[in-house]
């Protein structure tokens, strides 16, 4: 599939584009179908869910589903590929934004975690349903995951090369970052009543990054913190509506 044809991350990538009518309305309906399918696949199970169930949940006709997707299997692969391509696009886009490899590493971890937080159901579904894909489709999933892991690897190598992080087994550490991010979705029931997402992320940075800083790395981290502290806050927007309230928002799956 051509990446050029993929919509922005606010929507899903095109499936069977030769069969889908063009237009924003068709994209919205396709998103509606996929979100309904993800909910049912996650809650009921892939094999137990029927096209009739998806049509009812999405409040669309079966014909509209078949206009967008070949079958239920096509819908599953489409949903899984969507999240992986978001990971690859959003995390890879970070490259070049920072000259400080430590800042880049923190940004990569935060971005990955935020994407998982935004797509918890899809993340859980990927673990449950990847085994139901055909061999070629599983290979595609592995390839997409490897692309997002490459960003973590590049950041870790740069930090170690520059004496910011202590030498570590990069192969293992990359997947420590991936699994930490996914755990917010996979074990959300265990964390959501104890920690906000921001608290979970902050403690993860301490465990996965701060614990491995060299003396020089701690100096780099301190300088970065000082730069943030010295940055004046943006003036308030007089046209902005007042805040609707404060307090922590709990995330659920």
C-alpha cells in the first residue's frame, strides 16, 4: 500500500482503496466501522464477533462494511496496521528535532507512551489477535514494529556514544521501552486507580533512563532542566475559554 495515500493520524489508513468511494464522509464512516470492530474484537473476541455485530455496533449496514473491507479478517488486519503505522510515523518524525540525544530519547519514550494511551484498545487487540493473521500479514506487523524500535535504538546508541548513558545491551533495552509503553494498556486495570498517566510516565523515565545516566549524563540532564525552568511561560490567550476544571483524569480500557 502506498504510504502517500494514507490519511493523517486522526483517521485510519485506506483499506481496499479501489473499492472505497472518495470523500471525507466515507473516511469518517470507515473510521466508525473500524472503531466498532476494535471494541467488539477486544471485548468479545475476534472469532465470536460477526459482521452483523459490527454493523449493529457501528450503526451502519452490512453492505457499507463490505464496500470498505473484503471481510472480517481484512478489517482486523487494517485495525492492527493502523496503530503500528501511527507509531512509525509519529516516532520517526522526531528524528532531527533535537540535537541533544538525551532529549531525543525522552521525547521518543513519551511519544510512544502517549500513542499507546490514545489507542489502548488497539494495543491490547494487537497482542490478542496477531496470531490470527496470515503469515505474510504477521511479517508486515513485525516489520512495522521494527521500524518504531529503530528510533529507540538510534537514540540509545547516540546517548552511549556521547557518554550520556552507561553501556547497556541495546537489543534488550529497546524492548524494555516498548514493553513499558504497552504495559500501560495491557495492565491498565492495575495502574489506573493508583497513578495518572503522567505519573506512570515520569516514574518510567526514572527507571529506564535516569538510572543509567553517567556523571556527564546527569550534568546534561540538569542543564536541560535548567533551560526548561528558565523558559518564561507563554502569555495567557485573552480569547481562550476558562479552564473547565482541574484534577487528574483516569484512563480506562
